[in-house]
């Protein structure tokens, strides 16, 4: 069950460089504290908000992983995004009075939760915030367009390889990166079957492109995996 831990302290927040509040100077951060960003925790599998429910809050993910899902009129559920530290979400409420998706914690998560009414006031008080939010809108739009292109033009293995490289930031560091989705959820996100995901992951591990360990993945041969995306270096 969700629990409010404390009021957010933006001036000392470790993830602020990755958030919409990154460009604020010290004076602007003081203004920000007059609003009510609250640090709130959610348990694994807990719903942060439901699609179609009243959009009362916007969220910045401080720790953990969240999946964003869309339920179609026929009842089918589809994962549309996987979120991690620094991601700003739930702000789709600005385009209407309700949330457009459902957000579910994939692990114990900690978020900075701000009332939507305060965020609207904050945009008027600090124009920089509106600029940053517009950037996030455009990034989200670009991501959605890229996914549509991949779903329409790339083969299943190419989609999977592209996703793994994006998630591991290109795979150059060769470190273990937590991946909180199981094979069925990866398939749901990319529009492929669980059998296809399992087959390609097994093949790539045998070829030395990647490794897996306790819910984490490691890109061992980024060049090899890039070839699997269908785009040569």
C-alpha cells in the first residue's frame, strides 16, 4: 500500500539532474518548495493510477521500475512504456481530466508525487518548467513514433535487439543492467510472442552477445547485437 515518506527536497535530490527541475537555479528551487512535492512509496505490483481515473497527480520516479499500460476497448492490455529513475509520468492529465494509461510498480518504487493543480501553478510561476515539460512531451512523441516504425518495419528479432541496446544505453559499459520485465512482458511491449523472445535471447547468449543473471542483462558484444537490429555500423 502506498505510503507518504516526506516532503521532497529538490535542492538536494540526487536525481534532480534527470528531472524537469534540472535547469532551476537556487532561487527557483526555493519557489518550488512552496508547493507540495511528496515522496511516496509503492509496493511491487501496486497500481499508482488507473486508466480513466481522475488525474490528480504527476509523478517523477526516484527509484525502481514502473510499467505503463493501455487497455483497449476489447479488454486487451498492452505495455506501452517501461520507466526508470528520473522519468516524469502521469502528466497526460494536462490534456484532459483523466489518466490515459495505467501505471503499475514492477518493483518497490519511490516517487516524487505532485498535485496536478500545483504543477499547473508551478508552470505559471516558473516558465522553465513549461519548457522542460514540452521537451518531455516531444520525447514521448518521438518514442511513440519510433515504436510505430519498428513495429511496422522491423522483424521480431530486430525489435528485440534494438530494445535491449536502448535499455542498456548502447551496451558499451558491459555492466549488468536490471531488466524488470519477464519474457512475456517483453513480448507484450514489442509485439512479439514469448516463444520468439525466449528463442532470440537463448541464441544471443550462445553467440556471446549478451548474458543474464537474476533479473539483469549484460551486453557482451554490442557490435554483434547491433547487427541483429538490421542496421550495420
